[in-house]
C-alpha cells in the first residue's frame, strides 16, 4: 500500500475526472497537478483528495501532500500492514470496529462501538506512542478496505461509510479521550484526507450534540465535520437508505449482517499492564487488597479507580519515612 491506494488496480470503469471535479475545481486541479509533476507516481484520485482537503488552496494542499509523502517515508508506512504493531490485537478488542459490506455507492461500510470506547477508560490501556502506532496501522487497513471495494466493483472508490454507535458514552472518560483524539488527528489522520464519505452517529445522548459542537468539532477537519449526522436512536430506515438494505446492517441494529461485531473489552489493568512509573492492582469482587508504594520526596501522587459492576470502599493513608501515619 502506498499513498495512491489504487496503484495497480485494474478498473473496468475508468475514472471520469470531469464528472468528479466541480467547475471551480477543474482549473485548480490542473495547476495542482503541474505543481506535483516531480512526483509522477501520484494518481488523479490522490491529487483530488489532497486538493479538496484544504479547500483548493494550492499552497496548503501542496504542503500537506509533500509533508505526507515525507512522513510516509520516514515512518515506513508502506510496510506497516505486513508488520502490525505489537499492540494491534489488543487494540481491536479495546476499540471494536467491523466491516459490513458496501453501501449503495459501493463504499465499504464500517460500524464502530464508539460510545463503549469513549465510556470505558480504555484510553489508559496503551501509551500515546502505542495509540499512534496502532491507529496508523488501522488507517492503512481502512485504505486497503477501500482498495478491495474498488477491485470488487471495478470502479474507483476513495471513501468509506462510517456508522458509530455512541451508546455507552460516559462524559468523564469521554473527556479524558479528547487529548488523544487531538494527537491522532494532528499526527496521523491529517495524512488521510477526504476518505470519509459520511459519518452517522447513532444512539447518541442528547447532551452529546452540544459537546460535539463545542469540543470535538473544532479540531476536526471542517469538511469531515460537515459530513456528520447524529441520531438519538437507531434510524433503521435511514441506514437502509444509506447502506442499500438490511444486508449491510448488523443484526444487533435490526439488519441481517452477521459479520463479527463483538462488545468492547473493558481494560481493567494489572501489574503487567502498568506503564512506567505506575502501579496497578486488580481486586476481585468480594476481596480486599492492601499494598504499599514508595513515593519519592516532593512527588505528586495521583490514582484512578475503575469499577465494573461492583461498589467499592477504599482508604488511602500516608506514612512518612520518619513519623506517624496520617
């Protein structure tokens, strides 16, 4: 896989560039293509995506594309699918996504248990570096899925349809996830512009609409943000219209697709999973645990509690090296 995700794909229906571009875009596309003529391997679809990513502002579009080409080379992105990151298997359990065929336009359809991820605290399971690695790997998987849809239909495909189930969203853990999403957007996703054909959020709590507008939308790509539609329940008729029928809708939402779409695995942590400088203890239901942790002088101590199905009672005490416990 390279930046041109359709490289080597034989299409039975050649790309109709004139139909794809708007009247305003056509002369700008020609100028953009001329600017990038020193990279002859770039195809028209890739050029269109990067041109549109910055509202056809040629300097910005060129800067983004050249930066992406350099970034891919520096990070050996073309080889990542053949060499998955160490945490890739765990990632797929912590952030559940499933492919459900193609929509009415031939775009691959992805469902994600988005609310369970935001509400779980799973963001703490990996370091920021690990999240960046697995997200890069996952973005390449998305591009590969788009490529497969093109091979299947014989038509150029460069977008996918995303359906995010927001059920399970929890405000406190959701807010803790925002800094990570900002990093993923700034360091990874900016290199994959214009691939979201539509973004449909289902089972969204009413308060999330305001939160999305005030907190999430500002750091999203404006073109991507404009494609988002939000529903408080499961709009089955809308999904049928968008996805071309029940065959591309999982059975849990009223469709007939039986592809794997498991519940999100909740990370609870243990001593082996604790990151450097941290200690984590897993306490079974009905049991108790006491442990001591040495703390260097003038340090700040923070702790977090993760409760699954059970209430807990805990105490914390501080005992100086010399002096009484308090």
